């Protein structure tokens, strides 16, 4: 039970962070389908910090890893920002390209790095068994509270306040609803959209490192993040683009993802004799069902996905 | 001023601009790929990029090169089907990122029928088309009736189908490996007929009727899109959903139909690959097939034109296969995935490239007339 709770919370943190990222980007008017790629890049950034600064003490390690992954995520999200905002490119296409690029680039990079160290090591994995211990805040019995759970919860509160209580957040949302109107009252739509996309890069990158350190102490970058970026988008849609609801949605999805890790510990579930593949499929099936039920009255920002054109009415 | 009779100059033709923009994407993609190779190891970079570009020409003996040319073609045919699938859906304004899942289902059904029931090849091919078509239809129906974003639904379906197919094909896998049993020894009747084509490629047995069929289907897609009422309706739905509805077209039916056709094309692609016996499905696969994503690259690189797709699919497969010839002691074969990803990224700038070209040509003419 403790393990289920732990995995639920950690996967919920991942989904929460990434979905909040998507939320900022979409509220500014840019659809970020590249979150998957941003997660991979963020994970790479964090993993590199862990690999090359392995001697950092506890809390400094945590900070350094977070900075590493945020930096990689933000820089990578610039690819979307420049293409979608500056060049008015098709956002679906750019997002898809970023997902493929993220995975390919991370694989090529890690493989090259491993091969440079040892010619016979052609794997695309990075190990961080010792370094990972820095992320544990406290242990109660089998349950291990991770720093990342606390940080994700804090960022949820911060996101809610930023979006609804600050001038910046309200302006950001105006750009996603009606950019022409926002422009007419002197808001710089371009700058706001850049801010939205870069914040999503930040949160997506952070989500990436939380994901790869969630259950394992080694990550094979060839595998990417297995559709988690898209699960996060489903969480965001289910949460109707509102941070509070996204929090609840993330917990629900986190639970289903956690089941595939720990189902064997429950007698009731093992008695069903379902193959493990079924549990692997579960989060995707649930999200498809939920999307089918809740997409009809979508509260999506009105102007998302449409490049801003000053002359349009 | 332009008069009506004045002929458009060479660079003003839409086709020429599309080709030029695609070539620009390729050049930029290769350039950045080369830079990445340089960063990893400057000494072998030149050799690596040429081996990616040379692919089968890597082999000095012409008959061997010809044989590997055949293999590249045999893999290009399935890619072309995925490309057509994405292109077809895109014309209707839908982004069929689920091509990978439809491809997986096609592979699953065709291999299962072949290995478990010993069905002949045409039954397997039809089953693959139906499987992919149903999956595509589901994504289309979700979009049409429940407003589910087809990209997210497609990704979810990709993973669901990957896991289901792994489960299904575990029943027909080889005892000692994770791969499905070889068709040639277990169910030769399910192999696509070669129809003598294999003799043209130094007896490469993977060269089958899939290759000419794929090209014929590309031409067929072009005809359907451009010359039939159905194609007109589909394109109209893509351009403006509400206008199509207003004009009395059944926009929901069109959406589902499009996705079903797109799905059937992807499923057919899988049958083309796996029923040629060139590859076996690994039941331990943890990533959705790359073919569907490479199809996205090829579709946009081909300027979203079925005929252009024939060339772009070949090119993408050419560099993907070429990736396996780089020096594995220094580089990884994923470098060609990286190059195709960069090419897709630049493809999203195609509109911008074209408007730049248009402007440049316009300026040139103004100067010339005075």
C-alpha cells in the first residue's frame, strides 16, 4: 500500500508538472505537442548533472539537477517558440518534430558520450544510483517522500496564483483567448507567448527528470518517455486547463500508472491473472476514455494553435 | 504590371517552389547532422555522412549494391504507404500521428493470420488493411463525434495497439527469441509473390510486388484526391469544415472515412514489410514502430503530394538504411533518425521559405523590367 501511494504520488507529480507546463503554453495561445521531447531533454540535462557532478552533497545536488533539467527544457522549448511565434509554423508539425528530435538527439548524444568513455559501451543509458538518494526527503516505513512531490505541489499553488492573481497571468490568458483584443490594450502578444512556451519548457524539463528518477536508477534514452508528455496533455484537457483540476486529474492518472509498477503486491489484482501488459496499457486506455467523455465541452483557450496575425479580426 | 498572358517564370511555379523548399530542408538537415557528427568526432564525420548518403552504394561490387538497393526499395514501399496515410489525413485537416499504431495492428493481424492459421498472403494483406482501417476509423469517430484531439487520441491508440500486438504475437513467436517465427520456413504461402521482380535485383528475395503496388497506390491516391467527387469533398472539409457542412457535405462521415482510409494505408504498409519476410516483429518491443513517424517526415518533405511522396519516402528510407553503415565504433545509427527529425522540423518552415522565394523572385522581376 505504501508503495502504491508512493508511486501514485511520484507519477502524479510528473504528470502535474508537465500538464501545468502545457497549461501555461496553451493559455498563451501556443499548443505544445512537443512536451514529450522537452521531457526527454530535461531528463538528459538532469542526468548529465548527476553524472558529472556526482560528488555534490544532498541539497546542492537536488538544486543542480533541477537547474540542469530546467535549463535544457527551456532552451529546447525555444525551438517551438521561434517556429510557432516568429515564423507562424504549423504547431502540430513542430511539436511532432520536437518529439522525434528530442529522442534522437538524446540517444545520439548519450551513446557518443558512453562510447567516448569506453569503446565497448554502446548503450544509451546513464546510471545514477547514488546520486538519486539526494531526492529523498524523508522515509516513513516503506513510503519514501521525495522532494519532487513537495516541489510539484508547491508549483501547483504557484501556478494557480500566477495565472489567476497576477497581472502577468491574466495577460497571458488574454493572449490565448483573444490576442487581437489583448494587443489593442497594449499587451505584447509575442512576448507573452514566448513567456508561455518557455515556462512550459521549464516545467516540462523538470517533469522529465522526475519521471526518469521515479522508479529506476538508470535510464535508457532510446526509450524516450513512453508517451508521458501526451498523457500529461490528456491530464490537462481533463483538468479543463485549470491548475486546481489538473492537480486532481494528475492524481487519478498517476494511480493508474502506478498500478503497473506495483500490481503484483495486491492479492486481489494478482488473482485476476491479467498479463502485465494489460496494466501497461491501462493509463492509455483510461486517458482515451476520459478524453472521449470530457472533450465535448472543451474549455480550451479560444485562440490556441492559431498564429497571431495583427491584421486579422 | 503583370498581364494575364505573361508566362510565369520558372521560379514562380508552385511545383518548383515546393521542390526547392524540400531540397532546402534536406540540405539544412544534412548540414546540421554533419555538424553533430563533427562535434562527436571530427575525424570520421565526412566518411560517416557520405556512408549515410551512399547507403547501398557503400558496397563496391555492383551486384551486391543492386541487391541492397532492392532491400532499400522493399523498405521504402511500406514507408510510402505510411506517408500516403499521413498525407491523406492531412488533406482533410487531420494529423494522423496514429499511423504507427495502425501500422502495428496491420503487422499484428497479418503475421498472426499467416503464422497461426497459415493464411495465404492476400488474406493477410486484407486483414492488415481492415485492422488499420478500423483503428483509424476509431480515431476519426472520436474526433468527429466527441471532439477528441486526434493527435492525443492517436498517441494513446499507438501505445494500446503496440502492447496488444505484442501480446497477440507472443503466441506465434520463436521459442528461443522474442521475434515472431520466420515466414519463409513456417508459412511460405503468406509471403508476397516476387513475380520475377527479384531477378532484377540480383535475386533479392525481399523484392516483391509490394514495390510496384505501392507506387500504383500513390498514383491512385493522387487520382482520388484530385479527380473524384470524394476527393473534392474531403479537401473541402479540410479547408473549411463549416463551409463544407453548409454546402451539404457530411463532414462527420468524411472525417471518419478519411481516417479509416488513412489507417488502411498504414496497415497495408505493415503487410508490405512483414509479409516480404525482410523483418520479424519483436514481441519485446517497447517503442512504437518508427515507420509511422518517418512517414510524417516523408509526407511533408514530399510537399504533401502523392507523387512527391514516392521520392521523399525513398530518400528518408535511403538515409535511414544508410545510418547502419556508419562506423559503429564512433557513431550510433540513430544519427539518421536525428537527420530526419531535423528535416521534419525545417519542413514546418516551408511556408516561410516559399514566401521568401516569392518575394525574391518578385523583386528580381521588378528590377529586370525597368
